[in-house]
């Protein structure tokens, strides 16, 4: 029972499913029934579904058949009526065709007229449209034609403005035309062409301005020179106006040098041709000397094109390159002043142009850029001047260079450039100038000293006397009272040297002008340079003259006299410097002149040279000495060479009358000392191995002659026997150091020297007294050195031995020989005891 119910339930479900599938097939698009049919085939009731489907199809066929049967009669009636209408329609068609043919025949002319009217209306409409379009295009074409004309005439900035109007105002109205598209395509090319042409003009301007910088600078420096001359004329009037006004004045005078009536043009040269005109019109500005229009045009063009920064960078870069070229000095600049002048002119011209650009354009160059260029220019210029000025050996060229540098600095200072470093560098060149002056004056002094006759200046009339006194500050009341002819005590080189020192001071003063130095600084500079002249240049010149081999005693004496007068003139040189600098010597830190020291040193050198020269002359006379040390005869007179020597000394000391007393006395004392020493050396020299008592007696006569000369007072001023003390000093050479402190001071100035005592000892043969009293304060032969005595005794002993073959027959000679041996033995013992 239950199984039957279950089968019935399944059958109902299957029937319901089949019914759903059939409804879905009927209501679904044919292309989408695939999944539905697949579900049927996948099931197990395929047969039953097919049966169900066949039943559904038959039902639909029956319904279709019923519907067709219901409408069939109406269809037949419609066909019958349609056949009737077809005939009537054919008649109507024929009537319409006939009517149309008649109408076409009758309206043919009208159609032709209408076609003609249509064409006329179309042409009229086209003409009207064409006129309207042409009215829009004509301004474009006119502007384009104007643009081409402006490009052709190189009016690039107006052309650029026209191009801007054409692009933004006119072309948008007719942009759909082909020619407008061509124009639009050409606009970037035209802009580039304008940029290229304007840049070409700028390049030509830069090249021309580089070539003509020296001309611009020359004019500016002339202007500065005129302004400075004017300032010197009205020095007491206060300077009016601000720094900008000064710069305006600078431009005015600068342009006055190049005043022109030539019309200003747009030439690309950058420099206008100018001609001097004698008129009273206002002096033209810098723009009348230099045509800056290429710069302005190019700046405006690039600004309009939005490339101003590019233009500024290019301009600054090119000007920097030109600045480096301008600042490169020629290798031979130091040879002439024109080389320096051209170098400065180019630099000034460069910065005058840049200064004008700075004040006539907005931002093309700025103050920072100008300052950077000036710093570079300043450093390179100073380095070049230091290098090239070091080659200058002509003080006149150095002085001209200094004046040119001052003018260069003043010119640029007017345009607002700081120039303190240039003036600092001038202080360095000042030292070099001083060195060149010293070298020049070294030659001047050398010529003066070489050409001098070293004789007192003779004057025969009052006019000559005043001329010398006018050249050199000299006052001598005794000389003034003397009648003409008379002589100044100094030679010609004294006034010449004095005047040359003043000329040197003037030369130093010239360099200090326009350096903006205070009076104290100028005074200090002059004094330091003058001190170098005195202590180095003049001193070396005097020393060279004094040390010359062929200089004589007369010249040396005159040099001493001359330096004495020059030393006295130093106070007048101090007054001279004070007068030209207006700085009192009492001012703090004022440098003093070292002339006194210089002339004193020269005088002392001359004195020493006199002493040396005298000693050399004495040596020359002593070389003529021809003693026969073995002689036994006595001439009873001094040797000829010594007589000549004494005569020479007397005549020489007579020339010393104009010398200071101390110098003459020192020279005389030195000569006597040297003579005494030389005579002792002559007696004791190793070549004299033997001598006789007769030779000693002859030698004693010569020494007595020297003693007589010393007592005669060849030079006034000695006290009593002071000159004879020269021979007493010989003890320092012949007495042992150990004995020098054993004698009281009073005995050190005995009237007889050791040399004379030695001769007395041998001539008197007083050995017993010498040996007995030796070493005692009151010893008769106090200054006789036992070593010297032994040396002479040995020489006499050798002579006695040589003549021994004759002496053995004479008892006296034998006794004397024994005595000599005994004395020699005792002297050796004496020497040994004192040395121990």
C-alpha cells in the first residue's frame, strides 16, 4: 500500500517537472534551451517526456488549425476586393503619367529659370561669405606683411611685437584656413630667427666694445685728469653733491672728450663715429659715445620671449671672458709707459661700459656681479703690476707709472669702485721706487766722486763765492774776511753731493703726491729713504773711493775734510725736509737722519786708510834699507833711506794742517809706532844671521834720527815727549807677559824705549849691570827683553866665531868671545828661570 503511494507521488513529481520544462521551452529563446533539454536527457524519464512533448505539439496544431479555419473567409474576401482595386489603380497611374508629362513639358522653361535663379542665389551667398572671410583674413595678411618688412629692415623688437599680435589676436579668428596653419607653423621659426639675429647683433656689439675699450678708457681717464686739475684749482671749495652726482659729472666730462653730432643709429658696431664739434650744447652722455641699442634690443627680445635669464647668463659669461682677456697684460708691458696706459685704458673702458649697463638696464647686471668682476680685476691687476713693475729700473718710468696708477684709481673711484688696494700696492711700488732711486744716485755719486779733483775750491771773485755758498750752507767769518783769491776748505764734491741729496728728497716727495698720505707719513717716507741714501748708497760710494788702490794721502785728507763739512750740513737737510713736509722734528715718532753717523764712518775709514797708507809708505822706504851687518866702519850719519823717509813724513804731516788735530796726531803716532816696530823687526829678522858692533852703531844712528824726528814735533799738539812714547809701546812685543805687571806705571813711560836701551846695552857692553839689576823696579835696562838680547848676542857670537882664526892671536878678542859665551849662558839661565 505504501509502495503504491510512493510510486504515485514520484509520478506526480515527474509530471510536474515535465510540465515546467515544457513551459520553459515555450517561453525561452531557442538559442537558450540547450541546458533545459540536457536536464531532460540526463533524467530517467526521457520516454515519458517525449510522450508529453508529442501530446503538447498535437494540442498546438489543433489550436492553429482552429484559428485558420476561423479567418479563412475574410482572407478570401480581401483577395477579391484587392483584384478589383488593381484595375482602378492602373487607370489612375496612366492618368498621373499623362498629367506629369504635360506638366514637365509645360514647366521645362520654368525649371531652367529656377535653376538659373538657384545658381545666382548660390553665387551671391558664396560671394557674401567670401567677402566676410576676406575681411577676417586681410588684417592677418597685412600683419604678416608688416612682420616680413620689419624682419627685412632688422627692426626685430617691433617685429616681435607684431608677431605676438598676429599669433594671439588675428590668427585665432581664421585658424581653420590652411595658410593660417602655415603661418602658425612658421611662428616658432620666426621667433628663433629674431633671437638668432638679435644675438648676432649682440655678439657684434661685444666684439666691437672689446676692441674699443681702450678708446673708452682713454677718454674716461682724460676726463678724470681734467676733473682732478679742476679740483686742484678749487681745492678750498667744498665738494658738493652726492656720490651719484659725482658719477654724473664723471659721465659728463667723460663724454665731453668724444662730443659728436653724428645721428644715433642702430648699427651693430657698438661704437658710434664721433667728431669734435665746437658748440655750446650740453655735453652728450655715455650713450652718445657708445651705441648700446643692440644690448637693449636683445634684452627686450629675450624678455618678451621668456628667455631673459638665458640672455643675462650669456651676456655675463661673455663679459667675464672679455674681462679675463682685458686683464691679461702684454708680456712687454713693462718696457714703456704706453704699455701700461693701454692696459689701464682697456680695464677702465670695460668697467665704464658695465657701469652704464648697470644703471640703464633693470637686472641685466647687478651690483654683486659688478663687485665680483672688480674683485677679480683688482687682484689680477695688482698681481700684473707687481710682476711688471719689478722689471722697471728707471725711476722716471716708475714715477710715471705711479702717476698713471693714481689716475687709473681716481677714474674708477669716480664710478664707485673701491680702490684702496691699489693705493696699498703703490706703497709697495714706493719701496721699489726708492731702490731704483738709490741705484740711480749711486751712479750719480760715483760720477761726482770720480770726477772730483779733491782740492779746495778756489774762488777769485765775490760772485763765485756767493755761488758756492748758495749751493752749500757754509759760514766762516775768517774766510769771508780774506781777500780774493781764496779757497774753501772742501772740494767740489761737497756742494754737489749736498745738492744731489736734496734732489733725491725732491724725487721722493714727487712719488708721495696724490697718494692720500698724511704729512707725517710723507715725512717718515722721505726720511727713511734719505737715511738709506746716506747710510747705504753714499756710504758705499765713499767707502769705495777710500778703498781704491791708487788713492793718495792728499785725497784721503780732503775726504776727511769734506765729510766733516757734510756732517755739519745734516742739520740743514733736516730743516729742508721739515720745510717741504711741514712736520716739525720734535713730532713724536719722527725719524731722524743718520747722516752724521754716515759721514763719521766714512771719515774714520779715511783715517784708517791714511794710517794704513802711511805704514805702507814707511814699508816701501824700509825696503830700500841696505845695511851691511858685517861692517866694522861707521859713517857717522843716518842712512840715506831713513833721511828720505823722515823728509817724506815731514812733508806729509805738513799737509795735515787742515785735518782735525786728533786725526793728525793719531796719524803721526801710528807712523812712529809702525816705524819703531819695523826697525826692530828689521834687526831681528831671521835673514840677519850675523851682525857686528859697527853695524849696531850705524843702526843706532838711524834710530837716533828717528828719535830726533819725534822730538821735533812734526804735528802740533803733542805734549813734550809724548810722541816718543810710540817707541815705549814696543815693550808689549818684546817683554814677556809675565813681566808686564811687575813694573810701576811711572816706569812704563821712561824716556828711553826698550829698543834704545837694547842698543845702549850692546854699544856700552854693560852686561854686568843688566844681569845684576834685571827684574828690579829701578833697573837701568828695564825694557830690554832677555830673549831679544840673547838673539842679538847669538848673531854677534856667530860673527866672532867666523873670525876665530884671526881672533886667536889677539888676547882681547879671545876674552871678548869668552865674555859673549858667558853672557849668553847667563841669559839662557835668566830666561829659563823666569819661564819656570
